[in-house]
């Protein structure tokens, strides 16, 4: 058996080469409140022989906080297209994306499964992950961790030279960077063999929400079809279910609440009108019948919002991704929502700046924001906020978190957000697998690109994280430090950011370069603070 250490931001593949000589020592730099993470690639394992891993700190047990995982590889059968979606999904069946580290088909380690005691590998190659959370109250300084891998009579020892810096990551919650992944509550039941809304389903929801909070998600949506039903033909809110959902997510540390979209396009992407989507099928959204139905539903929501004191926490979606051809309908619908839900901010994924005055929180694609930055930034002048999102777009040279992109890319989403002073991030796919899709056997929900539909996996006993989710978490931890540094020393923050990320399509692909920039950030962020700093985000150039 042979072993080598790998950076957690470096993709591992089942056919990754074993370096000569193997890397047995690695330095890691981490803030207080962060996580020490490293990967171990093992070759020439004995299939069927129990494998165990342990870690010691300065010759003492590292404690229960240290956790070992095994990495599970998944297939990538088609690459992301040069613009987005999957290659061959558009009119050009021969499109080719030159900005991927590996051409499909291939397998890549992504799912993170707990490592059971005496786990028996099935093959000769194994990839492990070690996580050691660092307390926000930890004493800064060096930590010498000794890692031991044992299988039969073979024992290998590796070493982590960890440096804990004074800078501290703030906890996830109301004040952390707004971040939401849309999720499927029904998939949380169906993928684990549970009856919807049974006690087992609620326990499973709790496991998912805790994983979301670990990934620094602090906002959760309420899909309205999960809390409304038709009783004798009338839309009726299940206030008890709504309150329980808010309670369990709040308990996990998620603060902001998103009301799911109230309407959708009945005729596909090019539809010029909307139908209500609260409990489909619904009437035309701006018809007299739609107005009455929207009013009844919105009044029930507002009663629950006011009854529970959620006004300062609630954001509302109207209809996803308005475009020029349905902007007129969207404006009317947004006016109706403002009438029935006064004072509730409207947050919307907006691919184009075509509905000024109708939304309060713009959320363009990162690519769209950068290409039309002046138009979106103008909305800040009237008090609007600017988020960003990624989905099946963009592909090619842009930052996203897809399976055939370098792991540095999801980490740099946070750095780009700091560079442009953006106010939040949204993605549609926490666990939106297609009905016939096994994410362990097929990462593509056609025509979406690999991994777009999900960033967690339905593991045995609960959700499994992914390397992409953990990479994004690391980047959003950096984002918190970058935002704080930019308020008191914008020049230094700008220099550090520019060393690795100058735009959503202009960034390093090197884990080593990002680690060096993070080290500079940790030194600068831990410097003595000065009073009188600003509270608002700082944008750079």
C-alpha cells in the first residue's frame, strides 16, 4: 500500500498518478472557525482487508472533532458546453468546450461518505478525506498532526503542518453572506425511502439543513406547493407545516426565508405570460381569477409572517428569470405582489436588467452581471441590492461549480463576490435530481451540465456533502475575511484579490496560487483593527 497527500482543492480521479516520491507532509493555513482539510490517495490497497485511519496531535489523540471520510467517484459522461448546458444540447451538436481540465467520459471523486470503522475497500485505489474543525476560540499557532492509515499489517504515516491564524470566521447566520441553494423536500423523502412528512422525513430534513449550514448556507426557500393545498377548491395554507419548516431551519442556523416563486411560464421559456404556481395548476397570473387567488394566498402568508415576526426575515420570489418578452406581465404581477405583501422585498433571478422598479434584489448570472455591470450597478443608486447566481450557465471560461471544472472555481465564487461587492448568491440545485436519475450513476440531468442539478448526494442514512460544496464553503469563508479587510484596508484587499481573481472569467486555476493568496489574507485579516470602519461592501474597479 502506498499513500500521498493532496490539496483539498485539487481534483482526484481514480486514475490519478501517484507522484514519485509520494507527498507525505503538507502545510495548511487556516483561520479560527475554519476547517483543516486534506485528501489522501491510496494505491495498491488489498480489496476486502479492513482499512482504518486515525490522527494524532503532537503525539496525543486529536479528539472527536477530527473526522475521516472516503471519497466516492461519480461519472461525467458529457462535458459542459462552451456557453453552458451540456455539449451538444444546443443547435450546434459539434460544440466543444476547451476550458475543462479533462474531456468526458471520465470518473471523478466528488461525494463525501463517512468512513466506517474497519471499512473494506472493493478495489486497489482509495481516496480519503480528513476534516478537523478549528474552534473560533482556538489559540493561534502551529499544530503538528500525524495521520496513520492501517490495513492488515501495513501502517503508513503522513504529517500535516497546520498553522492557525488569529483571524476568525464569523458564524453562519443573520450577519453572514447571504447564500441559498434551492432544495427538494420531496427528494429528501423519496431518495431515502421515507413517507413525506412522516417523523422520519422531518429527521431527514434536519440532517440536510445541518449540512447546508455547514456549507455556510444561511437562507432557505419555502416551495409554496409544499405548504399550500386546495381544500374544496380554495388555496389553503398549512400554517403548522410552514411554521415547523421555519423552526427547524432556524434551529440549524439558517436565518433568511425565501418565499418560492408565485408564478411560472405556462408555455415554456418563450412564454409571454405567467400562470400562478402556488399550487398548480393555476389560472393566468394577471387575470381577474389569478388576482383573487393570489390575494387569498398572499393574505394567508402575510398573516403567518406577522404572527411569527418574520417580516424582517422574509424575501419573496415572483417568477423566475423575467425576460424582455414577458417583462410587461412580470411588472403587473410584481405590482400585485406588492399590494398583497406590502413591505416584503422581491428577490429575483434576473438574466437582464429589464424590470427596473419591479424587484428590490437583482440576481443576475455572474456572466450577465459582468457583461452589463454598469446597468446593474445603477440600481444600487436607488437602494436595490445585487446578488448573483450560476446554474446550467455559464460554461467555458467562467466561474461555476460544475463537475468538469477545477475545484478552484467554486472556491473563487466567494473571491469574485468580494471583488465586485455583491450582496448574495443563489443556485437552484441542492438535490434536484431527475426522477429517473441516480446521481451516483449519472451526473447529467439532460440537457443540464454535469453536477448542475445537485451538490449533495443521497447517501446511506442521510445526505453526503461533495467536494464542490466544501470548496465553495472555503471560498465563502475567505469572502467573510475579505469583506472585513476591505472595509478597513481596501488597497490590501484589492491586491490580494487581484492576485487570483480579476473577474468571473479571469482567475487562477492553480490551488497553490489560491493557497498563497489565502495565506496573505489570513495575515492581513489578523492585523490589529482600527475604529471607524464602514459597514457597507467595498467594490473594486
